[in-house]
C-alpha cells in the first residue's frame, strides 16, 4: 500500500504543476479525427472543456462537450471508486456488477452524439465558444 500512496503522490505532484503550466503556455491539442475527416468526433472539445471547468466556467464547458459534461459525475464516481479499490488493494466488485448493456448504450449514445454534432440542425452540439 505504501508504494501505491507514493505513486499517487507522484501523479499529483506532476499533474497539478501541469495544470498551472497551462496558464502560462496554453496548449492547443488538435483532434486527429477532425484533422483527417473534417468532422467532429464525440470527444472533440474535451480538453477545452476540462480547462473551462478548471476556470469555473461551467457554461463554456457545456458548449465544448455537453455529452461528457452530462456523464462527468458518473465518470468521476467510477474513477474515484476504482482508485479507492486500487489504493486499498481490494477487488472492484461494484464495477463488475454493471451489466454490459449499460456500456453498450453509452457507446451507442457517444456514436449518435458524434453523428448529430456534425449535422447542421444540431450545430449547437459542436464545440464552440459561448
């Protein structure tokens, strides 16, 4: 367990300065899918969404990627729970109890989101500035 705590401290000690470094040198990470096809993928705007959240701008975060913003509480809960189980060297029984159909539905929703955000009628789903 001591090694896991040290690994956690190392990750945090690298992660937090990286966030502050963004304030000095803003990154523009291009979406490879968009670069090749010219269309938005379901994940386009996530990096900008995260930095908007770090600045406390929830409205702008929704404008960058509304699907991930809606699913963020679920992802955070699963991530924190999984991290806790890893830290305590316990089996993650809860995650194994989630039925496969739940993950299939999430994948279908992500694919539909990716398609809809490229249709003119649903252009409000595309990543944009508020």
